C-alpha cells in the first residue's frame, strides 16, 4: 500500500465514515478533524481559530493580491499581509503535505487533492448521495426535522463548494476534478468502502506493472 486517498464529499453522504472504513481495511491513518488539531499545533494558531475557518470561503478583496504570491514561494512580508483565512488555509495546506510525506493515508476534505496535486501516488475521490438518503442520515444524526436537515445539507454543500472553488483551480463535485465519483447511496457505507479498496488495489497493481 503506497497510495494517498483524498475524499471530497457532499454533506450527508457518509464520506468521512467511508474514509474511516477504507483506512481501517488498509491499516492506514484517516485524517478529518485530526488534521485541524495537527495544523494548529504546527502553525501556532489556536485550534478554535482553525475550526472557525475550516472549509469556509472568504470574501476578502485581498484574494487576488495574495494568490499572486501564494504559489508557496511566498515571502515573510506577503504572509504578514495575508487575511487570517488565507493563513489558516496555508497552515492546513502545509500540514496536508507533511501528512502525505509520512506515508499512505486517507484525508477527508480541506482541498487535499489540490494540496497534493504534485503527488503521483495520490487518488482523488468524490462521494455524493441521493437526497432522500442524505436527509434521513442527517435527521437521525443531528435529531432534526426533514426541513431543517435539507436546509443544513444545502448550506454545508454551498460552503464546501465555495471553499474548494475559491482555493482550488478545479470545480467541486465536477467529475473531471476527480479520479472517481461514487454515489454512496447505491452500495451503502461498507459497500462503497469495499469498492474504493478494490479501485485503489487495481491502481496499485497497474502502477507496479508500469501501466
């Protein structure tokens, strides 16, 4: 096993749980909220600040100015002038790279596929689901009415989409942004995890054979 698996996901699609199942089958770590804790430790930001900006877009007018220097050859003065949201993004971005350098793992969300775009051993997945299945899952998980669950799903997905499209050069949820898109409602949580495991194993076999 030598593959880093990134999972982008619709809210309510069980993307995090599926990622944990995949990681367990391969015997590798899975990073979701743990990534925030580590980014806080390594950057010096308090964890609450990183959570506040976690997968949230920013409307800063400094965006274009910052992104000119943001190819990660940024200098100290440009970093000082950055909005806090960009600093938090960079902290997560750098932590994602450090985690990937340590070996195979599963990373959920946080533009991980974009952060690791130069990594040849990375496979990028998008997990979505049927609305009725997602709504039931969110109703049960958060003890919400159907209307509130639907509203929460719409807001969370808009937030994730805005964040991804803002920082990434790709489009959230579009098939050509990923290596594989899966409807988790078709096979269920464990079935989807099994499918991903087989997909990754086939990729690794092809890689080993030089295909």
